[in-house]
C-alpha cells in the first residue's frame, strides 16, 4: 500500500525580470523589462531572496549597493571595454552556469578551462548525474532540499526552452526510490524537509514496491520513500549545451591553463595562461572542483578532500526494457545508488558504489579494474538478479571535492577583493548547477542577497585533520 505526502506539489516562479535564455530581458508575464539597469537590479536581487525562500528585496527603485549585505568587500560594477568584466576559471557545473547567468545579465564574460567544457576529466564530465532532493541528516539539508527542488524545475525548463535550437534533451524524470530495512533518521528528516518545501512523494511498503517494480530483490526491505519528480541528467551533454548557449549569448570560451598572475594591493591584475600569455578581467571567479588543492595548496590543501567515485554501466538484455527509462526509477540502497538505462545513449544500467582514495585529477586512472568491479557486480546480483550475467558496457571514475562543512562555499579569496571562490560540491554539486549559477551571478553583480546565505556559504576556517 502507499501513502502520499500531504503537501502535494508546489512551484517557485523565477524572479521578475529574469532573462529568457536568448539575451532578451523579460519582465512580469513575459513582457520586456524596463532596461538593463532595472533588469540587473530586479533579477539579481530577486534571485538570492527567492533561493533563500524569502521575499525579494531591493525592488523599490534604488539600485543595490555594490557590496553584498553582510560582506565588507565590494563587487565590481559592470563596465565596457576590451577586457571582460568577469573571467570564470573552470567550466564545470558551477563555472559554466555562473558564466552563462552573468553573460545573460549583461556582463561580458570569459570562461576558461584547461581541457574545455564537458571534458572527460571533469567532475561534470561523466555521462549521467542524478537529481533528487533527499538530504535528511545534514545540517543544511532543508536548504539543499529547497535548492534541489528548484533545480529540477530549472532542468525541465532548460529542455523546454532550448528544444527549438535542436539541443539534446538532458533531463529525464525517472522518480527515485529510497529503500531501507526500517525507518531511519535520514528518511524521517528527508520526509520532514519534503513536507516543508512541498516535494511530491509517497511512502511505500515492500509489497507495493515489488508489485510495481518486480525486477528489484527486496530481501530485508520493509519501507521506501518514492520521490515523484527526481530524475537523471545527461551530464556531459548538459555542460556542452550550457557552453553553446553561453557562446551564442556573446561569451568567450578559452581552453587554457590559468594561474594567478600579478597583483596590485588586494586586487589580482591578471591570470597567467600557459605558456606565457596574460589574461585580464575586472573580477575573477575560480570554480576548480578537484583542482583546488593543486591551484591553491596552502589555502585549500586541508579544506578539501578529493575522493574518486566509481560507476559501472551494465548492458541490459536485448528486447528487455524493464531496466530502462521510463520503466524503472532511480534507486537508493545503503551505500549504492543508480538508475535505469536512458534511451538516447543507452550506456546501460548504472551502478554507483564507493570509490578510491584521492589522486591527482590530471593523471589519475579513470576506469574500474576487476577488483573495483567486485562490489557493484555483487550488488547487482543481490538486488537486480535479472542482470546477474549482464556484461559491463563501460566504467567511469571521477574526482569530486568534499568541503570540511560538507556544504558549498561562495566567497572572496581571503587575500583578494576581486577574486571569488566557488566549490564544495561534495559529490552532489552537479544537480544544483542552474540554481548555483543564478545565485552566484547575483552575488557577483553586487545584489542584496540574504545575509544568512552569505554566512552559510563563507569559506570555512576549519581544516581536515591529517589522514
């Protein structure tokens, strides 16, 4: 039997004046906005407040101060000229989405990455990533639940917005099953967050799960949470699409290794590009993911951990669609997650288990050895016995960065007023990309945002202990 969440579904609309994705500035009801300055004031100020679940401020007609509320450091105003207003270093989920939102807001932006957007070494360069809202057991779980719900709305809106450009569909609503042998604190807190935010879900017992999806072996399972709107993103395709829209909006993409260049006081003057090129902008945003400890060893070496996650894709039996979208939801067992094969690529049935110790993200091994495969294949035999003899189609390993707080950070570099740091995805960051880009662009444009969010996303002084 099943029991549906009483809160049903809710929808958050983007702030008035948000761009329509093609460079047009729209106001309430899709009407043209009242000019660039007004758009920047309303869209940027409204973004931070909307994401915080608060009423947008700063819409009285007076442009916001260039310093974000709660910060003593000023953000640069948009200016014209030969050099870009912003240089964003790192074209993964955080960097690409931030660059796009800044460019659509009227700034001139350059997006730099040493291997290019959607490259195979990036955390965002894998084939698929899950998008779900279950974050019980985290100090920031309610915030992440709210943002993940909004991200799902934005992923769906992205596909609808850009389908006429022949961009590939990237988001697939699979729904998601959290299955456990008994109720846990994680499930209770997840459900409480869902009720507060308005996430659609139902509670299922093992009998009902087995009736709907008989391919799952439910031995020992007694309860499940079924989240309706969760889904899977074709990650590499998504970042390729964001980079394409960014270019069409007038943004510049450079494939180059970027390091800190000269400085004047508390301002970075330029980036140093290999081999001997200098690149200057008004302000700089670093979104480096696993490369942070290499780029900023003293600042980030002990603030982040860089584990490696392992993924295996299994070939589904010919003509058997029970393990493919839309006939099976994504799933969450203790320590193992995955989802059905997606038709556009048909990489196979995905299984994600624990990973490996940290390694250099430039040179690390990005495939699974027979020893690495032992755990995911054992899991499949136990929980999806119909795939027990399925051959492995391909494997993937990717680095991700875990912050000390297990939360994101969006903050100034402590030694520079025009350098920002964005990261701390903590194995969950990709799904939040559209929302993070919106929020961080608002911060960079000097919008008045919620002071509690600014405090929440400060770069922590805490460090991991050795070992």
